[in-house]
C-alpha cells in the first residue's frame, strides 16, 4: 500500500495517460507497456491476487471498449462507457474514499492529458469521423472542401451512409460529409440541410 493516499493520483494519472495515449498515437506499444506498468503497480498495491486479477480485467475492459468504438462504431458511446468502467475499477479498488477519489481524479486527468500526445506524435486512424477530422478527397468520390457551404441551406437530398451522427449525404449529385442534429439517420433516408457553419453541414431527417 502507498505511504500516502495522494500517490494513487500520480500512479493512475500516468498509467491512464500512457495507455490512452497508445490508442491515440502510434508509439508501437511503448506507451502501452509504460501504462500497463503503472496500472499494475496501482492495483497490486491495494488488492489481493484474486481481486487484483478481476479489477485489472475490468480496467482493461474499459480500454477494449474504447478500441472497439474507435475502430468500428466511431460514435463515442462505447468510449464513454469504457471511461466509466476504468473510473469504477480504480475507485472501488482503493482502500478508502480519499485514495479512491485521488485515483478517480488521476484517471480523468490522465485521459485528458493523453490528448497532448496528438500535438507531438503521429495520430492513429481512430475516431476520425466523430471528431470530423477526416479529409475527404476528390479521388474518393467527394467534392473538394470549400470555405463555406451556405448555398446548401434548406436543400434536400439523401443519406448515402448511416449517420450516427456523422455520415455522407448526396445533394444534387454531389457528396458531402455531414452531421445530423442528434438523430440517427439510416442510409437512403431523405434529409434536409438545416444549417451550415463553415464546412460543417447540419442535416435533419425528413
């Protein structure tokens, strides 16, 4: 057990920062190893062997949910659930509420700090749709990004893909990347452009 409860904050902070950082940037497993080491120290310091294994599995279940979201679903739902699972794992593993609070704060701050790696290292191709960072090229069948799409407001078209909430629409034989107004729109549904903010096209289902 740690000599001081606040040490748990730094251990969970560093462990979470490096593990999530590995999901965000391509470090060839280096960050994953470092993060795994810190998280192992945290759980092994507070738990007996049987509970240590259980809580490690719960914590990494949260990581796995994030990976599934980033690779397949890409709408943030499983990533949010995964983050909650990680918080629960470290919180319930602490011997008292003070250490638990420090641990939870460490996970939250570590997750936020991992975003700083995006400014330094090469990005992984995950969550590109939900963050609207994917650049659609003309070679892929999309029109070039224009400074503004104001001329599309109130025009009607159809969804070329499912929108959860991001997807592709077709208006007057042109394809655009768009986002729905909180609705899940299915492929081939009729849509209408509600508003445009620069290159961000907001649509609703008719």
